[in-house]
C-alpha cells in the first residue's frame, strides 16, 4: 500500500497472519486511550509488516494500550516474520 490512511479504527489497526504487508508513506491515527490491546498484531509463520515513512499517531495523554505491536510471527528456515518500522514518525 502506498500513501494510505487508517484513521480511528474500532479494533486493531492491522492484524497480519501468515502473509506480508508493505505500507509506504501511510498515515495511521487513533485515540490512544480507546485501546486496551496492542495496536498491531503480526502472527503465524511468515507474518510480516513493513512500515516505511509516514506517521503513526495516537492522540492521548494517557494511553491504555500495552504496546505498539504484538509480534508472534515464527521465524523458520523457510519463512521469516516480524515487524520493520523505518523512517516513520511515531
């Protein structure tokens, strides 16, 4: 995805399972006090999320979420997985 926008979701921003997602120059914004779970979830063998450029903004002085991302992607010899954030304003 290029130059996309995810604004004020009611659930997780992204939940990636067993696939690869690449976001370039995207804008993610939400209420930080509205979440009690991690905002991004990456799981299963090969689950990969790459965020390059753009902004990730949580508008709250008292956030409730435990972490930005919950990464449970397996890394094996055949497929790796995980989260890469590069040049993104947090």
